[in-house]
C-alpha cells in the first residue's frame, strides 16, 4: 500500500520538519546533559582547560556514540519516540504496521542514524528535507515515518 493512502486512510499527519528539528535539538541537549553529569568529576578537574576537555571527549567518543544509540533505541522501541519527540508530540511508526518499531528495528534505525550523523556530518538528514514523506535514510531503512500526534486529523479540519 502507498504511504499517502495509508496516511489518508488512517487520518495521520506527517511531523513537520520544524518539530523533527526541535526534537533533535532537545534529544541532543538531554544526551549532552547526561554525558556531562556522568563525566562531571573529570571535566571539573580541568578548570576550564579546553584542550584537556577536548582530549577527554576524544577518549570517550565511542562511549558517547554507544550511549546515543542505546538512548534512541530504547525510547523508540518502548515509546515510539525519544524524549525530544515526546515533548514535540511526534512519533515514529512503521508504514506497514502503523505501530512503533520493534527493538531490532529500533536498534537498526538508531545505529544508522547516529553513525551516519556522526561520521557523515549530518548529510543524510538532507533526505528529510527532500523526501516527500520527510524520511531520513534511517527511516527509509526500516520503512518508518514520523507522524504528528498532537492533534487528531479529524480535529484539524
């Protein structure tokens, strides 16, 4: 079945790029705060020495990437949305089931999203701007879309 037909039949609305971007920023802030708290003792010992902080960040980079993957995988599998998406009232659903991705799909989506954003400098997110269903490569990979859950479609008219 076509995505447009599914959206129309189910009364679903795609999440706007603004909401997706806002959720992305919120999630990055949440993750950054958690990382900062986790490594506060080490960071505070550097007394603002930027070179030492950068050295620490390069040493813990893999832990940061792993944490981001776990964070996004967990929230996507359990809630269909990260903290940022919950705040912005948007949700990830599979096109074929209209349900949140399962744990394996959530891990695949998160790994591809995080790795591609970290190592390809967010270039894959250009797809969100150019795809008519606002899907990133990570969405296309598992056949998911991000929908707006703030206002039911029948109340928007």
